């Protein structure tokens, strides 16, 4: 079978619906064998059945080390390798800091950040052992730049972005690549966000079909992106861009002395004009 992923074996987590299902379907359409992972077994099996013989369903809980390991092992046992991993699984809880439930915060971090880390660690080790390496595509979010009511989710996705940069640095010069996408899609999460914010959701631009985001993910999984690592690709409808890495913004002003008064003077005279807006902004 031809296609950008012909002959590849790819795992997609959280693939029972929404963005994950779109990634899994396009990966299969581009020639990959796909492990459709989701804790919702019925949803995972439905997507895998719809894809056909190139896909199998997997119900592993990726928020645990053993569950993530079982998922990667399943792909290797079924298809002989793991050439690609899409760390898409995530949960979403809305709350402001005054009412945030600590257990909900923990659950978001365990699935979104630790689940990504656990699957990635197992996959990277397997890819490092096999000829040809592989590609990890993490899924972050523009929310890590700062949006209301998503402190837990935004923090977890900011961690995913940092993990992407660090792993890419660790694996530089090897055949294992790590990138991320920041999708924009009208999913159940987006609907919950719109309902929670009400009128405040206007202008958030969260109405794109999940399928619009899939081509960028498949590209990053493919050999066509062989020279690309450590990048976060923002998908916003028909617009594609690269998110800036964290960095220092000029000017850098030397303190005349290490005192609070000196810091206050530098802010007043220099830095106050360069404070950054909250939220995802275009240059």
C-alpha cells in the first residue's frame, strides 16, 4: 500500500473519538498499521473496525507506567515495530483557582502529562533499539499560553511542550524525532469550554473539524519530516505556523546593584514597556 506512512506501525492514544480518531484514520489511509488506543473500549473498537484490517483496538490505561508499556508492547507484537506514536490522550476539567478540586487537577496531570511521558519513554526506548528509529508526535494546546478556567489543562499541556523540547535535545543526532502539534478543533472539550465561558468564549476561534488537524500529524510521523525535531506546529484551520520556543525578550538590562529598589527602577525605566500579554498571540 502506498502513502506517506506505508509500512509503518503507529500508536494513537485517545483515538476513540475526536482528534485521536481523525489521526488514526488518516494514518491508516496513508498506509500505516494503527493501534487505536482508548480506555473507552467500545469507542476504540468502533474506530478500529471502521478502519479495517490495518487497525487493532487497545484499552490500556496510559496514565500508568505499566499501561503505557503494555500499549507499546502490543504494537510491537502485532506489527513488529513501533514507528510512530501520537500522544493524543487527554482529559479536560474547567475551574477557576478559587474552586479547583485538587483531585481533578491531579487527574488532568496524570493523564495529559504523565500519560504522554510514560508512552513516550516506552516508545523512545523501543524506537532506539530498532532500525530506522521513529517519530513521536505529542499533542499540546494553545491553552498553555494562558486562558481562563483551564489552569490544570494548560499546565499539563505546557509540560507536554517542554517535554517535547527536552526529548528533542536528548535525542539530537539519533533517528528518533520528537515534535508536537497544537490543534484547534471543535471537539467535546471545545463545546464544554464554550458552555462554561458563555459570552466570554466569543472570539476564541474553536470551531474547526478534527480532520483538518490530521494532515500535520501524519506529516510529522512520516519520513517527509525526517529533518524536523523539537518543533510545536500550530494548526488553525487552513493556517499552519510554528509556535515560538520559550526565550528571553530584549532588552536585557544590567542591575546596578542587587536591591529591590534597583529592580523597581529597571521595571519603571525599561521593562514595563515590554510586558507580555496573556494568551496565544500572533507576532
